[in-house]
């Protein structure tokens, strides 16, 4: 196996143009598990860890957004200024694996793997994040809804590096929560992000469908039923949870049953609508 080590996004794009079959490695917390189990045998690896620009983040006051480099580890997202600006993303980051996993794992890797159980993905869906990609042919930006196209499938081309993600900064409440078989070090059996953006409720669900699902009917119900989104009644929150659960499309698998997942997503929806963060 050859390991290619670029020091800039441009250099990584050039390497990927020359080696289209090469596999990108960032934190390695997904890929190395696959390699160790012989599920993947890459001939060549493009290691992104030495590209400092992938760990940059910045805000843009004019658009009210934050752009976070795809190579910034969760440990830098779960606390500090980023956590203040995008609290739901920090909550999601805090639930990923262990401190060791969060020191190495990245949002770029979560997007690269694109599992319906990926913890950052419901946040990116609810906040309608933009995913930025770069290849030798140029840069392009894709709404998250068009990026994730199936379970563990995304619209990234083989020669593209995921460079960053742009999210809105909103003063309104947002929250992320997940259910698993224990309290920590767990892949979700149901996960959800609730956010109010421009006075409009948004609710995205993970692990209960082939991709991250938006509960559009539940969102529309809440927007019309609640006179104050910061003070939602128990009755309205329960109905919101019931509708969201009805919009989920879970399956039975080794982690849980479809029935339990549907129940869990309804509970998460109700609780997040009531409390947010
Ligand atoms: C013990 C353990 C616990 C875990 N717990 C959780 C959890 O609770 N929640 C959760 O969501 N995940 C969990 N994971 C999975 C993993 O940590 C995350 O998905 C993490 O975000 C992967 O990031 P990474 O940088 O390590 O990705 P890598 O393993 O380096 O890469 C993953 C995939 O993305 C591609 N890729 C990586 N970066 C880029 C890029 N910039 N551009 C294009 N493609 C790229 C790679 O080619 C590969 O296909 C866990 C893993 C382990 C081993």
C-alpha cells in the first residue's frame, strides 16, 4: 500500500487526479476499522492529516454563517467558540465515540462514510448545511440534502476532497440528541436534530431511514400549531413527535428493531421540541 501525503488541498487534488483509485484517509476511525476487518484493501492512501487548511474555521458576518474545515477533529468542535455558535453540532460531536475517537475523527470522515447513523449528519440536514468539495477541475458546493444520496452513499466524485461545511449561525434554539444501547461509545439507533431557523422549525432524523430524513409534515404542523416556538405545549410537542415518528422509515437490524426506532424518534422529537438545548 502506498501512502501519499499532500500538504495542501491543491496538492491533494493533483494527487487524486493522478491516482483516481486512491482512498482518502483523515482520522482513520472509520477507514482503518474497514481495513483491519479486510472489508477494504486500498492500494494507495491519500493522507489528509498534514493539510492545515482543512482544520481552519471562520465566520462570515455578512451571511451569518460559519465554515468549518472538513479535517477539524470533533475535539475542537465539541467545546469553545464553535460550540457557542453551533450548539447542536457540538452536542452531536460530544456523543461521537470516546475522547480518542473525537481527537482523530472528523466531520469530513462522517460525510465521507455517510452512514445514516453518522452523528453530525442530522445537524447538517436540519441546518441545511452546504458541503464544499474540491478537485483539480475546481470547487463546487452542494446542499447536504443533495450530498447524501443513500446509506453510505454520497455524491462526492472519486477525485474530490471534501474541504469544508458551511452552516448558518442562528440565535434561536437548536439541539441534538440520540438513543443508543448505552450512554456513551455508542452508534445511534435513533438520532435527531431540532432547530429553529428564521422562526421556522426544522427536524432531521438519523438511523431511521436510508438517508437522514427531514420530518416535513411534523415541521409544518409545528409551524402552524405553536404560537410561540420557544414555549411549545406538551400536547403540541407530543403530536409533533407522533407525526415525526410516522414519517420515519426505520428497519430491523443488528442494533435495534424498526418498532423501537419509530418509538424512540417520536420521544426524541417531543423532548427536543419541548426543551431544545
Ligand atoms: C470506536 C468507534 C466509535 C465510533 N463512534 C461513532 C459515533 O458515536 N458516532 C459517529 O457518527 N461515528 C462514530 N464512529 C465512526 C467515525 O469515528 C466517524 O464516522 C468519524 O467522523 C470518521 O472520521 P475520520 O476522519 O476518522 O474518517 P476516516 O476513517 O479517515 O474516513 C472515513 C471515510 O471518509 C472518507 N474521507 C475522510 N475525509 C475525507 C475528506 N476530507 N474528503 C473526502 N473523503 C474523506 C474516507 O475515504 C473514508 O471513506 C466511531 C468509530 C469508532 C472506531
